[in-house]
C-alpha cells in the first residue's frame, strides 16, 4: 500500500479533520459529569447513614442515576436531529 492510497482512504482521520467541540458543549459535558459524580456520592452517603429520610433519598438517587444519563442522551439525539 503506497502513501497515496493511505491518503485517499476515507477511514483515516487526521487531527485537522476532527469535528471541533464547542465551548458550550464542553461546559455541558462538565456539568453533566459533576452532577453524576454528586449523585454517586450522595447514593453512597444515603446508603451508609441511619436517618428516617435516608431510605427515600437513596431510592431517589438511584433513580436519578439512571434517569439523568438517559435524559442527556435523549437531548443529544434530539439536538442531532434538529441540527440537520
């Protein structure tokens, strides 16, 4: 395989052809990661402590740990459809 064949190959990506991530996308990704990390920490804390509300808060954190990533994924899908 010659160098010209490698350059013509569409599967080869170069750094300048990567899609640029916008600042607001990085910010939203960072906020999402912080929210998920906080949910994991809260879930752990509510599983350990002995308080009348701890059981309900634990259930809420487990539910949100599942729902938040699904909602974020849904927003991403809708954004991709609307962007076209």
